[in-house]
């Protein structure tokens, strides 16, 4: 039964998802981890309250138990226009009727490349793939080939760059990654030019590239990105921007378009396909062409993917880019996020938890932190908060908005947050959220043990 966004019980312990619980057991018996992305795992949700989704439309999804939710962070930030967006689905439908994959490039590859480069004019060439790890790892390989250097320097303050060994070896889950591979990755802190310069001096002539997200939950310090550009030039390494999240959400041309600092290479994905599998490696012609045929040096195996240029995914990307530009989507994402952040902060303060429920990030990419009595991040208080959101019809591992949200959706969300904050206050007063958890706490994605 569709209970709508607010038809759930407010009695602790009564809200349950029996069909989703059974489906999660089946998922774990068939799929390692029970999901194809760790961030979608049921360990990220309160015990027995991990909805298994039936379908979605716009800003709402329905689970197999019949509950409807207002959804945030859709598709791990990939569905920024809303589910089953008519312009995107129609473009995909038209292309599917013409075939999706051929033995030679399709004319759609030309059209998609031209559309992308017109939207991101700081890039001169682009190559498409299916996911973010494809293109970040391709950027690393290309940087090593161009510079002849072995080391990759990544920003240690950013949570994820790739499923490949050069990054995974640096995480709390390095099992299976040879130590020799991990030793080829070094790290630098975000916002600290002096520390980055010290790293480059210490490994002089060895660092192939600096790779980072140009911005995350805080704005770059004044002059920081330009300073990185100067450091990379001076030390002869490439500057690589991971624009998986900032691409389109910060501006149609990504963070590089907003801040005016041009990297040598950049990696786009997520919002680019509105849920369809497409990513892009873009950059300077001189660098990108090393992965092509029109140069006299050694060939670089840049990207060669059977499905990287599936025509329907490229059609989706073109529809997304056109919609962003013509409808001013980025500006609307910011407006929606500002409305949500203001509402959540107001009710949190009014309920006496304004110092414990923290909303942060750019308005188009909001996240929240849940702090315990000691005002340190708490997985137990996150569990309490997520449980109350789910009971109120809000599925929100983050507060990342989509363009499909309405003002009424935001208002409903704020109302549910207010109810959750009332419980949060009770738990703080008791100095123990355990009675409100109804099970084990949610867990961080990156951890050494299951």
C-alpha cells in the first residue's frame, strides 16, 4: 500500500519493512555485500530498515513494502534531474530503437563529444566510459605515461577516487592490494599548499600527478586551486580534478568553470547520465592525444571499453547537458538546497540540537553530521536520526537535492526532521540513544572488519 509521505506511525518500533527484510536476505545470498555499491549496503541503514526499491519517479521512490519516500542523494548523486526524467528517457528510447553498440564508432559519439566540450569549454578532448573509476584510473595512467614518473599524489581528505589498487590500497580495506602498489601512492592535505609543496620537494621528479576533488563540503581557500596549478606546473606534474560530484552541480562546466582554474585532466560522471552509466575523461589536447594515434611517441592504453560509448547512454548525457543549460538546473539545485538547509538548521536549533545535527556543504551538495553528547561524530545518533526519517517517509543518507523536488517536498522533509530532532533531544538528555535504535548502529563504508 502507498502510505504517502507522512502516513507512518510515530510509535517507536512499529515501523517495519518485512518484504524488504526478506529481499535483503536474498540479496546477501546472491551478491557479496548485498548490493553492487558499498554505500548502498544495508549496513548503512538502521537494522531491518533498509528499503529495497521497487521504482521511482521524480523525487520519490517506492519500496517493495509499498511505502513512498522523498529521496535525497538519488543514485549516490547521479540522478540529479529526478527519476525517469521525460526528456532523458525519451532521448534514450529513441536511440535504443536505432541500436546501442556497433563494430565502429557511431555518429552519436561525435555529437556527444561536441556537446560535452561545448558545455565544458576548459577541456579540448573527451573520452567516454561507464563509471568514475574507469576515468580516474585512466587519468593516473596517462599522467604516468606523459611524465614518466611513478608516484600518484592524492588528496587524503577526499573519501573516494577509484575501485582500482592505486587508491584502494590507501583505505582501511586494502586486502588484496600488493604493498608495492600502495607504496606508489602518496597523499597531501586539502587546502594546505605548503604541505603539498613539501611533498613534491620530498619526492622531487617522482610525482606524476596531483588528484583531488576541487571542492567538497567547504569552499576552496582563496587562491588554493590556482596555487595547486602553479605547483604542478613548477614541479612538472599534472593537475587532475575529480569532478564526479562537482561536475554540473557546481556549474554546468564543473568546479573548473566556477573557479576559473583549468586542470590538465578532469573526470566527470554521476550527474552526467541522470542514472545511466556514462562517465568522461576530459583534458588538454596535448595530454589526451597521447592516448590516441596522432603522435609519434609510445602508445598509451588510455581507455578501451566495449560499452563505453553505448549510444543510449550518450543520448542520456546529451539530454542531461541540454536540460542543465536550457533550464538553469544548477541554479535551482542551489535554491532548493538553501531552502532545505535553512529549514533543517531552524528546526534543529528550536529543538535544542543545533550543535549536534550539522548541515554542511555547498547548497547543491548538502550532507549532515550527527554528533553525540561529546559533540563528536556518532554512528549511534546517525542511526537514531535515519530511523526517524525513514518512519516519516524521507530516505536521506545525505541531504543532496535533485531538481525534481518541490517546495512541498522540502517542507515535508523539514517537518520530519523536526520530529526526529525531538527524539534526538530526548536521547541527548538521557545521554544514551540506545533505547531509540532498535538494533545495531549503522557502520562506516570503509572499515577493516565486517
